[in-house]
C-alpha cells in the first residue's frame, strides 16, 4: 500500500516542540470508518482517561493503516526535527527500536465537558480534530468570557516551562478550520481542553499514544 505524503509543520516555542499537519482526505475517510466501527463495538474508554466527558470509545487500527501510513512517519520526522530538545525523547534518538500504538480512542465532547490538565503514557501522543461545531470568536463573546484577559472557552492548550522556569501556554483556537488537523507531541507534554458552551452538537476528536513494541 502506498504511504501518504505528509506536509508537516514543526511548532517550536522556546525549549519544546511538536508537529502539526493536516491529514489527507483518504486518511480522514479511514478515520471516520474507524469511528463508525467503534460505535458498533461500543467499548468504553473513560476509566483510562482524566477527561470529564460523556462518551469515549476505543478505536481499532484496521490493517495497521494509520500506524504504517501516518504515525511511524511522524516518529521519524520528530526525531529529525527535535533530536535533543526534550529529555523525555533523548533516550530513544538514534536507537533502532520498534514502536506500536499503545492505546487509541475517540472522544465525543458535549458542551460543558472538558479535559483537565494532564499528560499521557508512552513516548509520543497525538490528537486529531475530526469535527468542531463551535467558533472560538463566538465563544470569546459569551458574557463570562468577553471581558477576560485570557478567554479560553473551547480551546486546546499546551503548557510547558520556558527557559526561565515560568509556565507558558500555547493555545489552539477551535473552529471548523482545524478539522483534519493533527498534533503529534511527546507524551509527557502537559495539555488540556477547555469546555465550550452554547452549542448542542458534539465535538469529535481522536487521541492516542505510541510506545515501544517490546515484542
């Protein structure tokens, strides 16, 4: 099977970094098929997560399509672009290890639900925004957000320490333009998802972790 050609952007604020890319339509179509299959299997994943959300289901990577065409490519890109910037990654740079998906799931987030700040297990993690029914500009104009110095309703946010030891944030402002966007990052990079409001549709996202294949 022909591997996907990926146009990958490196995002590197100060002493950390992650990869950002827009997934090809063929890959998005496969992911929607995976989501449909997860609904049929209906295996609850919430007990493994910190997320305060109503529905999270385990996914299966049929024929290892996503790992072979997307994930292993991004592992290699990350090692080339950020070989020494993160102590969590350094032990694996230049080593002939095999990797695998440790866990993979889809979240269906309703208004008012959220993911508190957390990190993941494994070596790398990723998030993919499949459907975003809200617009951050509207969320920022709600009565309790419009006068804030940091309106965050509905946002996705990374947190990390800068070179002076202070906590910094890097936010992704959610709207439909981010549908199909994937972020690939070290699993210990702290992040959180703020709740959105005044919308009865579900936000659908996929997340997962990559670990060493000890077999």
